[in-house]
C-alpha cells in the first residue's frame, strides 16, 4: 500500500509499504530517518518515541496504515538547521548520553514535557519519562539534563520578553 | 507477522459489512499491533475504526459518557472527569506510559488482553490462545495471576486499571452491531474463564464498543484509585483498589469497592461494601469488612502474598478517603 503523511514538515510518500510495517519501520527503512530507535518493539522502552499529530507515541506500535494523512515529527525534526534544540544541547552538556539508544526517545518525550510544563518538579519529570527506559546512565544525568533544559528555556524566554 | 489486509471503515455499517470471524478492529493498536507482532493474534484483515467518530466526553444529568475512541490521556486529563470521578482519572494516570496513553483508546483499554506470559508466548501452551492446549500457569510462573474467579482452565488476570474503576461505579458499555444497539453493565460484560477462557466478554460478532456511560454518583467526588506494583510507575498492578466513599460524621452511608490485579475480571467486593454501610469507619471496621469481602481468595503457589497485600491496600484506601 501507499501512505502519505507529513514528516518533519515535509509531505512524505512511502510506496510499496507492507501492511504489517510499523511507523517506526517506515521511518527508519523507507524515509531514511534512523534517529528513532528500535529496541523492544513492544511499547515498553520508549526508544521509538515520535510526535504523532503533536503528541508523543511509541512508533513501534503504530501500524503504517494509521499514519495516512497525519503529521509526524521525529528527533531529526527537533533541531533548527545546525542549531540544536535546547533539550538536545542540555543532554550533550549534562553527559546524559552513553550508548545513545534511548536518547532520541528521551529527547522527544522531554521536548513534549517542557512544552506543556515549563518548570516541572522532579516527580513530574520522573512520571513524564517513566515510559523511556535507559540501561546505561542510571537516570541521574538524564534528570540533570531535563532540569538544565528547563532552566535554559526559562532564560531564553526571559530574554525574549 | 502473518500477512493481512488493512482497511479503514468509513461508517459503522461499513465496519460490520467487512467483519468475518477472521477480522479484527483497530483503535490505537497498542494491544492489537503488539499481539500481531508476537503472533498471538493473526487476523486476515484489520479494520481501522478511527474514522468512525465515537468521540466525546460529556457530563449531564444522567452522568458521564465517554466515546470509545477517546484517548486514555485526554480522558485522564479532562477537568470534569478529574473533579467528578477522580477514581477514573487516577486509574488512567496510573496506566501504562504517557506515550501509550496518547495512542490508546478507552474501548481498546477495556478490551485489552491479559499480560499472562504464557498467553504472549506462542511457543507454550495456553487455553486462552489455543483452546484445549492446557494452562501452564496453574503450576508455573503465576506470581502475577489471579486469586478470584479462576478455573482449572485459566488463572489470568484482567489487566485494565480503568475497568476496575468503572466497575466500582456501575458503568455500562454501549454496543452497536449488525443487529442493532444495546447496553450492558460493564461488570456483566466480562466473562469468567470457566472452561472457555478464550471467550472473554459478551461482544457479539462484528459488535463495536461505542461508548462507556458512568451513572451520576455525587459521592464519587470522594473516590480514589490506589495501585501497588513492582515499580512506582509504568507497571501493571500486583493489586489495586478503586473506592468511592460517602461518609458523614464518621459513619459510612454508602461505599463502592472494586479491586484489580487479583481477578480474572475486574472484581467488585459487594460483601465488603455491605459490611461497611452504616458502620463507623475505623481501621477495625474497615479491616473486618475487607476480610469478609475477600474470604474467597484462592492463591496459587507464587501469589500467596496477594490476599494480604490486597486487604492492607483496601484498608489504607478506605481510611485515606474517610479522613
Ligand atoms: C508497555 C505497556 C504497558 C501497559 N500498561 C498498562 C497498565 O498499566 N494498565 C492498563 O490498564 N493498561 C496497560 N496497557 C494496555 C493499554 O492500556 C492497552 O494496550 C490500550 O488501552 C489498548 O487500547 P488501543 O486503543 O490501543 O486498543 P487496540 O490495540 O486498537 O485494540 C485492543 C483490542 O480491542 C479491540 N477494539 C478496540 N476498540 C474497539 C471498539 N471500539 N469496539 C470493538 N473492539 C475494539 C481490538 O480489536 C483489539 O482486540 C499497557 C500496554 C503496553 C503496551
Ligand atoms: S492463565 Fe490463562 S492466559 Fe495464562 S496460560 Fe493459563 S490459560 Fe493461558
Ligand atoms: S521500540 Fe518502541 S517502545 Fe521500545
Ligand atoms: S544511554 Fe544507553 S540505553 Fe540510555
């Protein structure tokens, strides 16, 4: 089947898609966006998190046909050209990345958290990221990165005002 | 995954017309796609029902009505749900992860399949997946399994948190099928496993869940959902308690109590409710009532901790609501 959807702002068409392919597979193998990772493929780890119509979902559990006519934003769509999103920059600076497999999902999920809740408490961060599993970092540096990203966003918001 | 056809239904009639014994409806897909990948469910065709409307979260004189295709996250965050039926909002917030709640629907949640490890593993026997093949959970890894409503054929829990909250509130499911519309109390909608655990509910061929209706209950404003699990978030329940309490001057006028993680279907505790009505709410009366209401628990080799954990959790929930 053929599916047409908007991906990172661009109209995207994938042809010859097999019904059993997931959105994750389509992104990685057909659209050439390997940022979203395939780890558990069962909705359990969050490595495959992308925005679908503005809300983060596990793309490994989205059937290709469900994406027809909808809007997807992946980790590749967070940066503005060469300029990293403040969330990405904070993950780099806080040392929140080890093997990096969980990182793309965490970036999208954190991006969404800070859009909806600019100054989250630690408890809110933990709850928001509960569906993103990391086997390397022990999460402390990830917490640091989210706090740093929130602070940076608050600073730049002040500068604008 | 086996090959299958994919079609988006345009109207309910269109969905019914496409139905055969080998088709499956697709809402959010977080259960269906998962089980198809595992080879547990192998439909010839998948009928996407997301174009059918079936939306809306409305409160009126009769109560709350939620369309089957509303997403878990939208219902959990809805201010009217949180204010009038906190037990429902809390049960949803305590379910799965934010990403899954963003995708999963209310109807799909109520129809999700058990998390029994044997059911999900096609290399093992399982009466629910393959009728007559046996139930390795009877004597195998059954720590997460049920203590109420079990049979020699199946001891799997019903995994939905939302269903426990809704059963406590006497919710009804609205159904539409080729033969028309009907409405069933959610508690009766679910079947006990008996000797046919593959039949989990009262859904007829082609029938759609269109909505869930929760009757008005003023004291549901004082309700809550407490879920005990192996980690603080993002895990299925070991035990959970949904409770609503009408208490005046320390005396229980009315109460609703249902429990999860322990039953082959969402489990209401009518005897505990009855024992509490008219009593002063104290730790002793709460414990007596909960013990009376759970005396028929039948633990398995690895879940003997569940009845005691459940009783403590239920007492704590009642006292928290009453205080
Ligand atoms: C990692 C993980 C963790 C989870 N943790 C929890 C948890 O803690 N608590 C909890 O309650 N749940 C949990 N879930 C289950 C999750 O809530 C369900 O997968 C979800 O609610 C299913 O909804 P859906 O819309 O995606 O259903 P789908 O996958 O689309 O459908 C599920 C089933 O219902 C049928 N169906 C769907 N809608 C209708 C309808 N309107 N009429 C008729 N048939 C229909 C489908 O044919 C299918 O058989 C978890 C799931 C995952 C993957
Ligand atoms: S408990 Fe039920 S679902 Fe689990 S193996 Fe036995 S029959 Fe299958
Ligand atoms: S790969 Fe999708 S949740 Fe793990
Ligand atoms: S950095 Fe390796 S899984 Fe998180």
